[in-house]
């Protein structure tokens, strides 16, 4: 069984450019971004790139402040690694 951390395989991922201008980012909703980040329903088959975009969306919309602590910690870690942007 996959855990939440297994769903987000980010080590060695290069920083993505133009995340916020991508069509995928613009079409995200809070529900879909959360599903992708946690790997349930619509997020089960998300690519690594889609996962990163979803985390950027969660950070930008400050959703991590209203969700489980896992989301805030993961956003912090992704920021420190330079995978998502402030």
C-alpha cells in the first residue's frame, strides 16, 4: 500500500519554470490539487510534474493553512528544496 510520501517522489526533481502559467495549473481546483497531492481519486495516476504543480497551487492559495499538518510541512520542504516558488 502506498503512503502519502510514496505518492510524492520529488528527490532530484529540477525546478519547473512557468508553473503558474500552465494550463494544468489554471484548471486546478482546491479539491483536485488536494487529490493529486495525496494521491486519491483524480490524483491516483498523476505524473510527477502534475504533483509539483498541485503543490504549487496548494501553496499559492494557502490551502495548507486549512488542511492537515502534512500539507504545511510538505510545502515548507518543497520550498526549501526549490521545487516550488514563493
